C-alpha cells in the first residue's frame, strides 16, 4: 500500500462474484476510513472508479507477494510513513494452496 493505491493478493472461490467483492472492499474500507477520520485535515479519502484484476498461478504467488511488498520502492514519493506492510502475513508459507470442499489429499 502506498498513498495513492492499494494492491491485494486474495484467494477466492471460483464462484465468487468479483464485482460484488470489490464493491464491499471499497465501500467498507471507505466507510471505516471516514468514520475513523483517517485522512489529513481537509482531505477526503476517495476510491477511484474501477479496478484491475489479474489471476495468479500457484507458481507465481511468491513473486507477486514480493512485488507487492516492494511498492514503496516502486513509488518512493508515495510512501506512507510508519506503514510496515503485511508483516506478519495472514497465511504462513506453505498454506497457499486452496482446496475445494470434498477434494482429498493425494
């Protein structure tokens, strides 16, 4: 995350309504940010219209995580002072594979 944009790496079920998910992520975070007065005085927080989605194969998850962690280096003028990133991560290494219900380990 930097001041102007956020990247997310999420795992979703194949039947997830992505546009509804994005609506909830953007709407919910905007409501919380407004309620908690997270913007600088006189500055309103707004999401841009639209979004971009890319699928990532299991083999590329580590590379994508690295790219996302490096956002402050890609955009040094947009760094959020004090932001420490996604440490610790939500999931530990080795737990990245999504398994559908009923799918058995081989």
